């Protein structure tokens, strides 16, 4: 996190420690409102369209719960949607008889807009849901093209932008989405435990609201009637960690100052350099596919489980994560990988650091070859 993000959170925690939670939230209202405004600017939206929630998955689920699915309804998605989203679709299928359909991929990787277009012709389709950048690879889905298809078909469009916001410029008008979920952390460089949901004016006018709406999102107007809040606040919960809200706002502000397009371009350049160098190493297979690739690099190292390799790299000062088969069953099975090491350079990394990662992985593979 940038220092300013940490300072914003710590300052509010000190305020809470001295004056109490309610009082501190009241005192911070101007900064809280500014946070909503800066998150909105990231998406080319308005503050009224932003709901702040616990994380990107909660945001996605809040949007998903706004649909009154019934038996026979269809959700169209991709073969690379985030694991938690896929599990939610499967849960809806098991509990309510909703049908899940996954669009075909292009030969080069990523969802085929023509396949989506054909699927959306079915009048039973209630929703198109797409993960813009999957967690398990550097793939970038054609989110804008899919939004154009959804709009033409009159089908609501939900975008998971957890791995995209902060790296890719996001314009909700160009995406044509009804909902977009995001997180403060990852490429936005904010704190963990806070996320947001963009709710379009179109969705608000339809009267969309989450299945479980609380006192933050609605007024209890009579014994048997409630009225949802007029804006995206209807998707929020009353209890907030306001230090995290302020951290989210500061992270959005910082990203705007850096320039998402500029910073994201640099991150993808570094990822491209890393892929190129790793592709030349014996015993390493780079797994990323797609016409355009994000700043997430995934690879398989012969003889190594990615979880164990990630632990080893951490002892050498290199941060990485492991993506397991269970996180992306369809994609990983197609690639023949049980696990993948994930490396995600950001704009503040250097080419010297990229070279160090390559050297360390080269040493690991060389040692493995010698041992065999």
C-alpha cells in the first residue's frame, strides 16, 4: 500500500480509539464522501452509483441476489469466471433449478463474443456475468465487446473487475454494465477487507435491490412495507470499518494521480518481459493465453507444486501466490496443470527485480534437473 493509504487508516483508528466509533464516523463524513467520489471517478461514474461493501465477492453476490431467479432461468458466463462466482452459479442451479451456460472460447483464448451473442438469443437468459481478468491467468476477457452484445440483447450484464480495477482503465459507459464489482486491494493497492459495487442508473430504475437488505439499504416505512434507498446505498450494509473506507478512497485517489492507463501499461510491460524471459527457461511452461494479457503471469515449474514453490520464493524475498486446479477447474484441466505459480508485477517494480525472479526460478529448475 502507498504510505498515504496506511496513514489515512491509522489516523481514523486513532480517532476511534479516542472518541468512539459513531462519533469518529460522524467527524469523518466529508472524507467518507470524498472516498465515494474518488471510487466513482475510477469508473467514470457518479457517487450515487457506488456501494461500499466488505470485498469484491460480497459485491458480486449482492448484485447476483438482486435477480429473482426461478427454475428454467439461464445465466450465461464464461469458462474462466472466478471460482466463487462459479460456485454461486452452481448453488443457484442446485437450489432453484437455474441453468448455467458457458460461452465457447476463441482459439486464441477468452470468451467468443459471437458465442455469447447466440446464447443471449434465448429469452430465458436473465443475466450475463463475466470475470474481466480471471484470478488464475493473465487472460483479459473482451469485456466491452461482451457489454455491447448484452445491451443489444437487452440482457443485464454483471462484471467482476476484482483483478482489473487499478490496472485497466474502467469506463462503465463503455462497458455497458448494469453492475461491476471491485476490491480496494490487488492492483488498486488499497487495504484488504473492503470492496465496492457499481450499480447503474438502469438497475436502480428497474428497482433492483439485494435479497437481504438491511437498515442501511432501506427504510422500514410501515409494519409490512419497506422502501429501498434511492441510490446504490441499497446494496450496502449498515456496519462499516470506516478506516478501510478511508483507505479505499485514498487508494483510488492515488491511482488517479498515477494514472491507471499509465501505471497499468507499465505493469503489463513488466509482465510481458517476465513471460518472455521465463519462456526461454528449460522446465518452465508459461500458461497464459489470450489476445491481450494482463499483468498476471502464471507458470508451471516441472517437479514443483506451486504452493511449495511460492513458500520457497518468499524466503528469498519474492512475493508470489499459487493458483490451484480447484480455483479454475475448466481452465487448469485444459492446460494440464494441477497448480500454477502466479507472479503479478506492478508499475513500481523494476526490470532488475524481474531479472532476479528469473534467475531464482532458473536456479530452481537447474537444481531440479540435476537432482533428477
